[in-house]
């Protein structure tokens, strides 16, 4: 059975064009034109992915719709937006979005992003059972939980996947392209600005002073490393 995709956009032209593109490559498509019906459709139809417009003239905006969906579902969400500023991306990540697609976009770009998000959210994780303590950060891989200074923190699926990759390679600098490929997929290997935005937001959640990080460190022009005290990374 092909994956089912929910399109949530108030512009009938956009819904029609996106539907045609997705149906042409074999996806099932359902649509909603307002936030409340979209939330209800996620609960009732259980789609495999949601394409969610940010700017909605009626009812809750896309950020709020995403937050409400995250209260009961882990369905991957791609935000559709005419805004491309980092602050808007961070706001979407905070709401629980998995990816961004900036309007106008091509059919090729749409299909590539949809396939990439579905692939990375459906693939099984490498089994790791031994918890990791890295300074103030505690990661329980079996339970997929993260604590910082003894308090559990809420990470989105992508934030957790990024921290997990860094943790599995603790004390080793991971190249930009390596991280992007492992967390998002090969289609993203050159999207360094995308990675920087996620790193910045992840630091806000796990670093005591995000502007002066002591765990998630930058090697300028090369990549990132999760620095762990030697005695904590056996």
C-alpha cells in the first residue's frame, strides 16, 4: 500500500498542484483547507506524512496546528512556507516540524523532500541499549529520553536523532556532510545552514549557556562534536 499524505493549505491551487504531483508518483492524497479539520483528519485518517502551510487566514496557524498534532501523533510534518528566515525555521522546529519547504518549490524538490522525510522517519534505528552520560547530559537510548542536569528535556524526533548521532560518535568531530547525511539523508548533505539552525536550537535545550557551549562544540568550517569528559564516555 502506498503512503497516505495529508495536504493542509488554504489555497485550492496549491492543494491541486501538490496533489497531482504526489499522485503521479504513487502516493495517496487527502486534503484540508483549515487547521481544525486538518487536526481531526490526522486523528481519523492517520496519514504517513503531513504537508502543512504556516500562514492560514482562519483558525490556528500552522505552528499551532503542528503543536496540537504533536500532542497525540508522531506523524512527520513538513512545513510549507513563504518565509525562509532562521527564526521561522526555529519556531517550526519548536512546534515539532520535521522539515521545511519554501514556496515556490519545484515538483522535483517536493518529491525529494517527501521521500527523504518518509525514509528517515520509517527506517529502524541501530539498536543501542547502554545509556550515555556526557557531563550534564544523560541519554537513555532504549527509552529515547534525554536529561540535562537531572531534568528531562523534550526533544523533537529530529533533535533527538541529531543528538543521538553526536552521542554515538562522542569526542569525535563529525563533518557537516556526514551529519546531514546520517540524520536527514544524502539529499541534505550540502544544507549546512539547515544543520547550523538545528544545532543552535539543540544547544538551547541542552546547554546551560547556549552562546558558550561546553558540550556541542563547533569546529569551524568542518563540523560538530559532542565533547564528553573521558571518565563519562566508557
